[in-house]
């Protein structure tokens, strides 16, 4: 990564540029929770494996794109909305609560990778796609290991022998849906989002 | 009729006289009850109690219908997980071996215990969602002194969810008006269409974010404001003696459950008459 | 010191990602207690102007500003956070987009809570706003489940409950049917009669605003192209037509009578006045 690239980067705060946390960030968080709630519940109801685990979880789009565009606000939304979408799809309250660490990592890691490695959310180069894909895979792998192992086993909902089914279900459900949605949405809308005051260059503004 | 999170409820329901904080406490604490109960019949009793509450709250039991497929799919998964995918355990008692797969009594028992824990947890959530209005959640949060910006964000999220559903309907109608229809089409086609829905859905939400923000700022909202909000919403709900009594009963019930479980060994597997009976039947059948 | 309600001096605003200046060297003064009608074609700068008066610009948008926008004597950027909105109330064209609460009652109360009013004062103002906008029966309903006309009356009442000194309405009836539109204007007419409120009204249906406003202002390409007391404003119909403003039928008819030399004097603004002019024209033939 060259310094010239860094100066051109969408993440760089320009000299004299005033950026601050505003009401729009609170609003965008709420809207992301709302969208995530709807699309997440759609995934949970349409393609269920059980206990909020799905073999095609559409909510991943909101969970991973939100933080790329809106930083910490997207992460907050990405952690909160599965709680609601799972609830409506019949996942017990405390099971949803225990999923929080997995949801946090899935929301945080792709945004962190894109920022840290100075990738453009408009996906201008092959490298941008690659970094995002790897981050999606790694974060979903964490979720897939943590959730069935810690949560479902911890709650006594599954046997050790059936864990691989849920792990692969979680992993595949997230990665496949992520591949289907994330690239298209980033490509189509990042150019517009970057121009709005809601876009977050650092983590909060 | 008044709109709740999961549908509509008649105006005459007693539940409107219950303070929102009690409803939230009920959700948080009663959801925990099944976790400490292994004896299936006690969790079944809790299910009946929750259905009774739904009935006296005048919630249409049709709401439960929505969750029947979820309950069946969870039951099937739990049963398969514990039996077919449960591995081989020579120390357990076999009740049968269909297609050469040994099915153990202990696994069936565990599946039943887990399933009867999940059902009341789901029903508690259904009871909460179907008897609570959006503004009651805000009132409960405000009563708990949760900062306004947090409660407001939650309230706005619930409102946003309704808007997204409406937007989704509009986008779908617009697509259908242009000749797109997913009826009878393959899954990949539906997924492709779904991607096409997501782009306008996101774009609409971005526009709404700007409009919402303007509306909030124009009405003097600032999350950094030093103005003390009077919390009008709380003036609409009074915490009465029966609310205090309900809280006491819920907490006392939980304390009693813990004491019975860990002090006197009640609600355990060994304490279950039903499991004793079922185990006896299945094992004697297998022996015969 | 007696200040103008609004004083805009050489004001220019360019959105950061915009192609040109949305408002360009604009000058405008609105006196306290005055009601003005702001018209102009799409993209003429009307919404940018009112957003600037309410402080949404530059507060919520990135862009370049020169000149001054003073409200009750103070530049909008000098107001403390939330203070300007105590003075200025803004009603948007899409009622749905401005709802911030889950019941009509909470919607009406939201702004007053932001002002930090006491519960007693909130109740008094709530009752007043409900009565004014005829909303008493729908307080418990979600605002997004009522009719379009009711929605806009809720949005209007929510702002009125804050009792701003300056009320701005940005195409408040753009999404309403004729009956609902008339009801909103009834509320505004009553408000003008009962309260000494300054009003800026953006509206395309001129027949509704003509009876209400003291002065009309025509914007075009971010500038004030023409402004005059309402009756005088319609003297030059050619200019208005050139700017894409279609005068109401009554005014058009009166203009035709005057242009063809059948009657003299100022433009008619109501059916009664136009009928008088018609009678006068027939008498003269």
C-alpha cells in the first residue's frame, strides 16, 4: 500500500475537513436495525436450520455492509438487529443474547479489514474484492465455530456429534449470502453513500 | 383493537393495565425458568400457563399458528441431533435400531428435555411480542433510566422495520408491474430477484435517513442537548400496586424455583414422573 | 432592538457534491408577523432556502456557504444546538418522512419534550394543537396508519405545539387530495387569525395561498426574481408565465380582462373580485 494511495483513499480525512458525529448517525443505526430486522427475519424464517441458524442468512448483507459504510454505527446495528430478527423467528431470548460476540466479529472484521488495508468500498480493484471476501470468510468461520459450540452446546440444545452440521450451516449460510449480496450492494451503492454525511471515514464520523 | 408488536389486541384486555416494566421483567425472568427445569411435565405446565395468559389477555391464539412450523422444525432438528446424529454410546440403553442406527433412551430423554425447555421460552417471547406495544418498550426502557438516545434508537428501529416492509412491498409491486414474478420460479431465480430488491431498499433507506434526520433536527432534537426531557411517555403509565405484586410474584417464583432445584433437588430428571413412565414403556418394548 | 424575523444577505450555498450553486447571492427580508408565499419551479432553491433558515443547512449538509442568514437578528450558525428550532418550525412535504414516534400522541409531544417543557405545559399545548388540527380521536393510533390528510395535520400540529415564532411550510399539501389540502389550509387560516405568527409558505397551488399571504416571492436559479404584495405580484403575468408559474384561473381571467383593456386596476384574487371585473367589462362593452 503506497502513501499516494492512502491520500486518495475514501477513508482519509482531508485537511480542513470537518467531520463529527451527528443525528444522522443515530438515524442510520436505527434504519440499519430496521432493515436487518426484516431481511434477517426473512432468512431465519425462509431457510431455517434452527435456533437462528440458517443455511442462507440474508441478514449478513446488513451486518457486513453497514459497518463498512457507517463504521461503529453499522457494528452496533449488526449486533442488535439479529436479536430482533431471531426473536420474531422463534429463537429464545437468551440464545439470541449469547450470539452477540459472533455477530460482533462478523460485523467488525470486514469493515476493519477494508479500512486497515485501505480498500475502496466501491470495489475498484481485484484486491478490494479479495480482502472483503477473505474477511467475510474468516469472520463467518469465527461465528460458525463460536455459536454452535458455545451457544447451542452451552444451552444443551445440540449434541457434540451434530455440531458440524450447524457449523457448516452457519458458515455456508453466511458466506454464500454474503457473496450474493455484499459485492453487488457495495458496487451499486457505495458511490452514493460516500457522498452522504452519514458515511463514516474513521469509526464514528 | 390496538396494535402490538405481533398483531392486534382487543381494547378490553386486562394487559393494558399492566405496567410495561412488568412485561419486560416477565420476559427476562420467565424465559429463564425452563433452563432450570429438566422434568418435562413442569415445563409442559409452564406452556399451559403461558397459553392461559395469552387467552386471558385476549390474544388471538392464531398467533401461535405462525410458530407451529418453527416449533416442528426445531423439534425435528433436536430429535435428529440427539438420536440419528447422536453418535454411538455403548453405555446407554437401546430402544431400537432402525436401519442399523442405534436409538438410545437417554438420547430421546435428553431431546425431550431440551425441546420442552425451548417451547416455553418461545411462548414467553410470543406472549411478550403479542401483548406489548412499541411505545411500551420505550416506556419500560425509560422507566429503567436507559438513556433517551438508546431508547429512541430502539423505537426508531421498530418504526424503520415497518417502513422497510412497506418499501419492500412497493419495490416488489413495481417489479411485478414490470413483469417480474417469482411465483413458481427456481430458488436461484428468487435469490437473484431478492438481490434486485435489496438495492432499492437500501437506496430508499439512505434517502429516509436524510429526511428523518432533518425532521429530528427541525424539531429540536440533539443527542448532546443539555435540556432535561420531561419523559411525557412515563406520565401515561402508572406503576400500581398490582404491578409491584406481579414483580414480586415473578421474582419470588424464580427464587423458589432455584431453591427447589438446588436446595431440594426438585425439577430434575429423576424427579420426572413422565420420563420415568416413558422410559419404562420404551425400554420394556425394546426388551420384548 | 426590533429585528426582522428573517434577513438574508448575499447568501450563496453550494452542496459539496452538487453541480452548481443551489442559492446564489440571494437577498430577502421577512418582517415579524408577516406571511409570505414562496414560489418557483423545481430546483429554483426554495427548499435550500428554507432549510437554511431552519439551520439544517449548513448543520446537516456538507457544502460551501457565503453571506448571512439571520433569524430574529442572529446568524443561524451562532445559535446553540437546538436553540434555533425553538424559534423556527419547519413542516416538510412528505408527512411520513417526518414522523419520529409510534403514536400520534408521542409524535405531537416529541418536539415539546426536546424543548424541555413541563408536563403540565405539554398537556396544555397538546390539547390546543389537537383541537386546532382536529386530532383528538386519533392520539393512540400509529401516525403511519392514518390517512394522508390526517398525517399532514399531525405533522403540522407537532410543529405548532412547539409554538415557534416563525413557521415554515415546505409544500405541506403536495401529497394530499383536494379535500385534505383544503383542511390543512383551514388550519393555517385559523392559525393566522388567532396567533401573531410569521409564516413562510412554499406551495404550488396558488389559489390556496393567495388568501393567506401578505407577499409573494418568486425564486428562480437560486435568486429572488420578483417579490411584491400579493395583489401587485400578479400584475406582471408574463414574467410569471416565463418562470413556469401558472396563475390561478381567477387571476388568469382577470389578467386577460386587463391585458385586453376591458378593465383597469389591480388583479382580482378571488372569484367575487373576478365576477365584479367581468360585470364591469360587460358594462363597458
